[in-house]
């Protein structure tokens, strides 16, 4: 709705400014600043308590020369495929900008080194929460997404995109789409 659209624009422009102002901060530090920015901006625009939700985001920073990867997420995870097996870097439970959750710590930073050929996958929750299957009542799930990626690890990134789309649409079948869908995949070429 309108509050979510407003929050998206506020987060987009806030993130752009924060990255310019603090280029050497970690993804977790940037998300901490963005959380405060979005919350404060939405609180100042709130009328009659209509806004009480946060948003999901996954943020990556990669050194293309060394392969060093930094990831932080607000309710979103990052999957890294190394030698055909996926590993999940789990995002925090705190939605970005949400004032309903008690905030005890900042967003967690994950650091790892990538090897040539490793693949990274960021995806919205609409992907894994989509209902479908034989009876249309089961979620696609993170487990199914992992199985799909690992079963097709030998494919090039473009072929993998097509195969992922085919599997997902087959799973969804005639079941209505329940949320936005986004999946970004990339390969580290060193």
C-alpha cells in the first residue's frame, strides 16, 4: 500500500545517501543507520497510527579483487553456493524501520571470503512463502530453493535463472501469487 511505497522511497534515497556519506562502514553499520533514518522519517509522517510495519532488506559489499564479502540483512538471508552446495548467511529478525520490535543490538555483519565461481543469491520472502504444489497449500520454502539451486549447480547463471523460474512457476501452478518476487543471482569471477 501507500505506507510501504513511501517506506521504499525513503529507504532507497536514505541508503544512497548513507553509502556516499559512510563508504567504509560495514553493511551492518549502514543498516543500523538506515533503520534509524526510516523509522524517524516514517514516525514524523505517521498519521493516526496507520504505519506499524518494517521492511526487509539484504545488503552486500564485495571486494572484487580479494573476494571479501560483507553481508547484513533485515529479515532476508543470503545464499552462497560453493562447489555445488549452498550455505545460508542469515539476516536478523528485526525489520528495517519497524518501531514495534525492541532493539537490543545492531544488525549483525557476516564476513566471508569467496572463491572463483562461488554464486550469491538474494531473494525476497515472496519466493519461499509462495503457496503451490500438488494441493496448492504448501510453501515453496527455503529447503526447496536450496534443493533447486544445488540440483542445477552445473548450469551457467543464465540457464540457472531460467530453470529456477520454470521450477517456481511449476510449483505455483494455478495458485495466485501472494507477494512480490525478486531473486538476484551472481557469480564471483575473481
